[in-house]
């Protein structure tokens, strides 16, 4: 499944099924039932879009993030735990988190452009020197990362370079969240010491 099935649901409505409670639909979707997911899509798409639009204020971006959220729900259907709440609450939590991530990403891009613009206004610099220093810094970071344990390195790379939350890192690596947090903290301390960064 996937984007094809999600995309074709836009604007469509389905006749409610007897077994159409969201938790049952999600359980069937977790087993690969595309028809159940299509019905679940109809149930969740509107509320998800509403939450995302409130955060992003852009219809185009909200539509894009809504599709991402629905695909994430399809992929993570098997991880849903009904004891922790309702399907719609779970879906809207994912939607809100994704929308916030998009805002942060946009803000980071703007901040990078502002920093780059400020650098451009400073005195001209020596390209060769800058390139050499940049390569030196990268090799120091690679060496420092290589000195970490595998769990520390994977946790830090997933969290700080790929944007995963601690809980997502925990799920991805199959390790308790407390262990992930401890390893990340220890790993960051070792990185800071190896790179000579002092607070």
C-alpha cells in the first residue's frame, strides 16, 4: 500500500461498514487490509487535516502533511495500543507532532538562510582555508562518533541527524526508552569531551 491507496481516497466517501469502528478498522489495516484502511482514511482525514491546518496555516502544506500522517498511520497501525486511548486521539497526536516538525523544519531553513546571508556580508574569505577547516571538523566529528558504542552512536545519529524522538529511537532500535536516553546522554558527554566543547 500506500501512497496510491492514500491518494485515491481524497474527496471520496465510503458506505459505512458494520465493522467500521476506528479501532477495528485500524486492527484490520494492521493486517494489511487496504479496504479497512480506506474506510479509516475517510474517518480520519478531515480531523487530521483540521489539526494540521491550524498549525501550518497553509492549505498546500497541510494537505501534504496530512498525506504523510495517514501513511505513517498505515505503517504504524500494528503498534497502536488501545489501552492507551482512542484511535482518533492517537492519529491527531501524530498529526500535531508532524505539523510542529514541519514548522520547525521551515524555521530551521529560514535560520540557515539568514546565517548564510550574514556570512555573505562579512569580509571575503579564503575558499581553500574554509574548505580545509570544514573537512577537518567533519573528520573530527566522524572520529568522535566512531569512538562511541554502537548503541550510543545509533541513538545520537537517529535523534540529532534524522529527527527521531527518544520514543521513536527506542522503537526503531528495540531498546527501552530509559536505556536510549542514558546512552544518548553518555554519548553526548563523550562527544563533547572528544571535540573539546566546553559549556
